C-alpha cells in the first residue's frame, strides 16, 4: 500500500531560511574576478571622488565629434567601388539568366497551374465593370477635376 506524502502547508515557513534569504538579498553581490558588473554597481553606490569639471559635457561632445567613425576617408572611392560592385552583380545576373534562363523559365512555367479557359472572359468582365464604375463617377463631376480628392 502506498503511503501518502505529508500535506503541504503553503503558509508555514522556516524563519531561519527566511532571514538567510533576506540577508543575502541585502548584501552586496559577491564579485568574481573580472566581474565588471559588480565593479559598476559598487561605483554607482559610492559618491564620486571629485566633482566633474564645468565643461565636462562640452568636452565629451567635442571628443565624440572629433572621433566619429561614420565619415568615409575617400567618398569618391567609396562611390566608385559601390558602382563597380553593382555593375559586377548586374553582369553576373545577366550571364546567369542567359545560361540558365531557358531551363529555369520552363521549370517555373511547368510548376505554375494552368489558368482555366474562362479566365480571359472573367478578366475582361472585371475590366469592363471597373471602367463603367469610373465613367459613372466622372459624369457627376464638374469639368477640370479628374480625381476624386478634394483639398
């Protein structure tokens, strides 16, 4: 016969375990060697040793502008190389289309379903309906206005 596990009381707790968890939560984290997070957290908890200079923000902005890596050294060379790369890609695509285009186009055509024989008359009926709707809209419009937008 199986024995029943002891009933779980969700409101009961061990006071010593609770206090240990609270002490661990309040204590600073133990830093492993090379742990930058603990160093940053400790630096943020402590006040700075000396106040920042009055022109600190202006100096940082000046350095950021001076060391900006976004501007190319030779813009004309970058444009030339980009154009050459684009042309090489276009030529490679053209050669590939000429070499493999026939078989590829035939494979795509074979994979596509054949349109039903009624597709052409249905398409023509749709075009006639759209054209008639446009004509009816044009009848009540004053001369000189070709679009339905106002303003």
